[in-house]
C-alpha cells in the first residue's frame, strides 16, 4: 500500500519481480493523461495549404469562417459534458478539445449544442479510431427542436431536412473521407506528421451537409453499413494535443532496463506520435530499428501490420506456431522480428494486445506484464503473467481481470512493485539458505558415531538449534532491506531458475556447511580427552564417569561452535556480493534474534537446571573464544568471496566491447532477445553468487 500497489493475487508480487518485458499503455501511464490542445491548423476553402496557429492565437485573433466551423465541430462532435460548476468532464482528449474550442467560439457549450442539436451519433471506438455526429437546426423546424430525435422532427415536415454531419478522428481515416486534391492531401499529411513528430496526438475534423429525405432514419455504425454519406466531406482542420510524459517515467524506464526488464509501448495512437514520445522517455533510442535483410522498418509495429502478417491460420494459435514455425512461416518470422527489434506498437486494438503478449511469451520466452484500463483490455491482462490495471482510470472489468492494481496509475509504482517482488523472493531465498547451512554439521555427528567417534551433538541439542534459535532468525529475513545491486541484475525466470537451485545447495552444503563442520569438529577435539577417547575399541564402548563428563564438555563445545557458525552464516547471507562493511547490519529484527540466540545458548550452557535438561557443561572463557572461531571464519571467507565477485563484475563492465557490440550499444536499448541471451551467458560464468538473482 505504501508503494501504491494493490495486490489482488499474492503470488503476483513474486512474479512481478521476474518480469522481463513490460507492455505499457501510453496515455495516463507513460504520459500524464492531462491533455491540452496546443496548436491547430485550418484549411480555408479552395486552399492547398493549411494555416497553422497556436491555440492562443486562435482564441485571440480574428476568427475566419473555417476556424469557427472547426471550433463548433470540436464542441458538437464530442461526448464531454459540463457540470454545474462549469467544469468539463469526459475522456481527457474530449475535455482538452472542448476546453479549447469553447473559448474560440465564445459561447457556453450548452448554448452551442442547443442551437444545433444532435440527432444521431456513432461513438468513438478504439478499433475504428473515429466518431461521427449528425446535427439539425432548431431554426429549420420552428419551435420544435431536433434534440427530440430526427424521426420526430421529420414527421412534422414533409420537406427535406438539412443535416450537418461532423466527422472527427484519426487523420488517415478522416482524410480518406474528404474530397481533396493531391496537393491538399500532401499538405494535410505534412501538417499532422509535423505535429506527431513532436509527440502530439492529432485529430482531424471534417463536415458534410446532408439533405435527409422525409421520414429518414439514420442506421449503421461503420463505412459498410451506414445509410448516409461517408465520403465527399469538407476538411476543416487539425487539432494537435499535448500529453506530456509523467515526471519520473524516464528514470523508471531506465531503472527497469538496468534490472533486465524492457519496456514496450502499446498504444492506439499514430506511430509517429508514439515514436516521438518513446524517444522522449527513453524507450527508443535516436536510431530507428530496421530489419537489414528486408529493409522493413520495425521501429513501430502497427495494428495493420499485425492483421496482415501476424495472424496465424484460424485453426492455430501463436503458441502452436512458435513451437512449429513450419505451420505458418511468415507469421512466425514476423513475430520473431517483432520481439527482437520492436519497442513500439501503435494503432493497435485491444485484441492485438493479447497477440503481442503471446508473442513475447512464446517466441522470446519472456515473462510479460501488461497494463490496461479498458473493458476490452481484460483478455490481454489475463493472458500476461502479471496483469496490471489502473486504479484511477481503470474500469471494474479491467481491475477484476488484473493481478495488480496501481492506485496512482503511475509507472514508477510498477518499478517499485518490481523491486518489492524481487526483494520478497531474495529474502525468501536468504532465509532458506541460512536454514540449510547448519544441516551438514548437524548430521555429521550421527555418521561419526559409526566410526567410533564419541557423540558430538545430541538429539535434544539439534532440536534446540532448529526450534529454539534458527527458526526465529530465519523469519527475521522477511524484514531484510534490499541491496543496492538488487535492481541491477537480470530477472529470475521462475520456470528455469527455481529459488532453491543447485548453486544454492552447493553454497549451503559444500561451502558454508563444510566451513561450519570444520570449525565444529576442531572445537570438539580442542576439548580435553577427546583424542584419547578415539582409542576405545570395545564393543559396546563403555565410558567412565570422567570420560562421560569430558564427552559432555565436548558436545557443549560442538553446540557452541555450531551456534557461532550459524550467527556467521546469518550475517553472511544478508548480502550476495556487497561487503558487510558497506551494507552494515540494518535489519533490527535479525539483530534482535541473534542477540536472543546468543542469550539462549549462554543460558543453557551456564544455568544449572538447563545444563541438566540439555546435557550441557559450563565452558571456560578461553573455550568460548575458541568455539567462536566459526563466526569469524565464515564472515572472513564470505568477505573474500564477495570481493572476488565484485572484482569480476567490475572487470566485466570495464572490458572493451567488441566492434559489433559497440555498434549495438549506440542505440542504448538492447532487444529483449539480445538481453536475454547476454544475461544467460553471464549466469553460466564461474564464481556465481550465493543463489542467483531474485
């Protein structure tokens, strides 16, 4: 909750720490979502160029007829409303346009709409990227307003009604519906591309006067089924809308990239707008990514490209195509290039998002997180390993489908949640690691008895170590703070790199366990008469009273050395590569339980009643100091190991890059596939850390 991340499924926290690809919406997640119209351009009648002006110029200068029509279109062709407090509410894009246009028109919103009431509309769709409204005129029907519906108005008049059709939406669609010369199309295209290259969202507006016959009923919702014109429109102008990046987004993307997680922009905006924003926030470098074999530009993948090249045959899924590319070679080749090179997916539909998630999962083997806020985003949110819904803008359907809800709709919260997920897995690994370190010295005394060595650790003492001391220290790792290198490692792949792995077992049993065992046995045989007791060959062995006291002293010494060794292991396990001198001992819970562990051990060694219960014998100060060598030996060995690990990492980071690698680094954005391959090679190097990354 402190990090503004609401977890709906508890295992999603750990999975979030394993995410290697984050597919993120643009509006409201990467950008502020606080949109404002900054510029517009109008095309006067018969003109072949557009007149550019800032919104301030449009509001303060003399209004031409075309500018008035454009502003009226922005007010009429909109689902934004005005509250009693004179505030505009609705989608951020609509609110931005209405806020700008009502100042140009100089009339209240409701007054403009009452003069030309809406009689029909086709709402905006994320799939079509446009909306249309039809408007009548109160003046054309006397005292009867068309706001009660075109059919009612026309039943009162046998004459044709003049209807104003307003079309607003994506530039490419609006332009295709207009009657324009080649010069005009080039001018409009150049205009909106100029705005888009600045990272601005662009919407175009066009109108058409439609003479509706008597008793006419509007029908249809798209170009294929409407019963009114969708061609021959008059182009009015362009709105350029600024949606600046959120503060801190660039830093969050950079930190996630350092952590081995690549951010992918998935948006419904035009590719040029998406590319401009992606460069501003660091998703994409200055160089475009081009497939060198075909020359095809893979800097931004559009929904049209996915529809034409990325859809598998009807009877196949992307997972089946990934497993056997021969089933659909072109589809497999397209997605392989996408997951290796693309950073931006633009003009995509919600269904395309699901395909993008599947592609990264099956063609690149990535762990994918997807953000979403709409009803139609639910399939993609469920498809991803971690679905992330927006808490402010998100619909209830999206929140129900998601694993995690961002309470502040901020990408920085995703980075914070990712760090927390890694920390949870890392601390769980450290806890298990610490617990396993004592198993070798606990088990060896049992096997040593088979060789005639006196008992070094009794059963009750083993239980005392496991339940009385170890369990509380292991629990304290839940409060262990993160190391500085936590978000500089590649993410752990949950299906390929288990928390308890072979490196962890080697560390616990063959490294720390061996050091502890050597220190424990050295302390055991340091005690008087231990060596002489080895000479007893009788079967069964019968010990004298003095020999039993000596054995009791030896078991106490073994127990004390094991406790000290576990304290050393507890401190050693707090970091994987950082020196304790740098990291310190910041976990107060761990410090408290270590103090209690020492206190418990001293109590059973020196308290008379506890001595009898646990088979202990009081030790001298010199013997106590000798037994504590395990603590210092483990910490010293670990500091040497961690120093070698840091030196290896420093040497690797300072090593000169090969020519090919140098060229690749110019973009400063390695592809997910490339990063995965490089980090996998790093994971196979010698001298690994104590259990892998979280």
